C-alpha cells in the first residue's frame, strides 16, 4: 500500500470580524464539494490543523494529489456566516514544522 503524501497550506483570512474555526473548515468543504462533488471532496482528505483568531491565520492539511483542487476552491469563498472574507494562501509545505519555522516567521 502506497503512503498518502500530505501538504499543509498556510492561509491568511481577511475578514472584518473573527471567525469560528468550524465555520472556516465548513466553508472550505462546501467550496470543494460544489466544484468537485462529494467524491472529489472525499479525495482531498481536508482538515483544519490550526486556526489563530488573533492573526487570522490557519493551517489546512490536504493530500498532494488534490492540492490544486483545494487551492482553486479557496478562491471561490467570498463569505462565511454572512461575513465578507477572502482567503489567501501564504505558503505550502510538506511539514507543519517547516511551514511555521521557515516560511511564516511569525508564531501562530
């Protein structure tokens, strides 16, 4: 059995108010489901690893195979819980440690 390669995305959430972490991951799941269907969404193995409400940054895990699909889905998210938002991918890495240490420079 082949090992599933994962990728971690660092996201900057631009929003006038703070979001609940559950609302964020639900919005990402819904965006992926709308673009690629339930089967495509299940292939992403998407999960929210960390969300910092002070800096509005999040870490999301997905599979390497579905990385482009998740990034395309993030663009389609314009509102969460009736709040205008935009999501920007700051960095992508194979490990959380490298994502935090080398790329983000600021602590989560």
